[in-house]
C-alpha cells in the first residue's frame, strides 16, 4: 500500500480570544463587549487542522517564540493530528494572538502584529518539501520564506520541480500587480468575493481565464459564502451550490474550505468533486462556534451532505 503524501501548511497559528458585541463601534465611539472563550486558531493552522481531521497527513510550519503559549499552540495542533516537528523559533517575537468580535451575524478580527521576519527553513524541512504533495500558504508567508539560499519565485519553482503543488489562500486581500512573481505557476488560488474583487475588479469570465493562461495558474477559486463557490480553469467556469444552514459563527469557514479542498485534491478527486466536499465542510463549519468548528472526520462531513442534500442554495 502506497503511503499518503504529506501536505504542508505554512502560516499562522494563534490563540483566538472571542468576544461578542451588540454592535461594532465607529471611530471615537464606544461599545460593550462580552468575553466568550479562547480557541487555538489562525487561518493556516485552521486549514491544517481540517486537513488532518479528514484523514490527511499534515505538516505545519510557523514562526513562534519559546513561550508557554507557543507550547500550548503546538500541543493543540499535535492533538488534532497535525505535525509541528518543523516549527521555527524566534524568542524575540510577541505571543501569537487574535481578538475576534462576533457582531451582526459577522465577525471582526484584530491580529496582534508580530512583524515580517524572514522564515528560514532548515535543511530537513527543505528536503521534506522537495517531495510530491501540496503546499498551502498565504501570500504574506510566500514573501518571507527562505531555504537553501533561495526565496520568492525561484524557491517555489524549485518546489514545483520536485512535485510540490502550491495552493495560495488569498482570502479578503486578493492580490496586486506586485504579487505576480509569487503567483506565477501556482496550482490553485483561493479568494472570497472581496478578495476576488480586489484582484480582478469587474473583469469578465474570458478575462479571468486569459489572465490564468498568461500567468500559468492552474485554478482560480472564488468562494461565495452560502451561495457556494466557482472555479476557473483557464478555459471555463465550474459552479457548485452551497447549503442553507443556521449560521452560528463564520470564523474559519474559508479555512475549512481550503483545508478540505487540499485534502480532496490530494486524494485525487476531480476539481468539481473537491469543490463539493470543501463547500459541504465549510457550510457545516458555520453552524459551530469557534475557529476550528470545521474540524471533522470525512464520515461526519458526508453525513452532513446527506442530511442537507435537499437544502442547497
């Protein structure tokens, strides 16, 4: 039996401190908030946890300090089946925390600034990444990654030559012209409606696909919240419907989508099938409070799909 290939997730992990508010204040305003609970979260760590929960071999790398909080974050990931053996350390860093406010059916996230120090991968981590499989990252971390004297576009070209496929989660930011060197040759770009708007504006279907061919991008995915998601493949468009579910907390829904998509593609599913699994996993996630509400077994997600099959958007 062939051993499953490990997917690498490189990015943030943090303690997410949750609060609720009746309303979000404006400038020079005041509002009362209620502290709810703290969870281990972070965009890329959430995606890694979802991937592991579904049964994928999962490696996670971030840059943390040596504090008890960092030890707690790593222990929590290991408990979920996520390996942190390649974790990077810098004692000068602040603790990794996010403040999350739930209000008006949405969420506001305030991220504690930790700086943009380079992330230097040691030889053993570089060797592990020079094997076939998926690599899931945010755009910000691609700029910071260093290994074997390589960085930026050259480093990711090196990974691809060894069979490592790049999935970039562009979230709400999308990308700008200055980011194109990092995007060139990527296998999958994921962004939500806001990020897609920042990246492409009002460009039409043909324009998106032409851009993809020009920059050798395999797939561009736009998530559409409850409506579902759509994927562009350089030639056309694939649309998959979402689910009508009671929304409790949208935090981590996009991360759940990305982690589940990475799992599905790693298992060899066709793009349309991978989208179906990712959308179902994300829809289930918003019915649960906390950034890791999307962590579930494949069996649990399949049960959700069967239960809500008649409640598609």
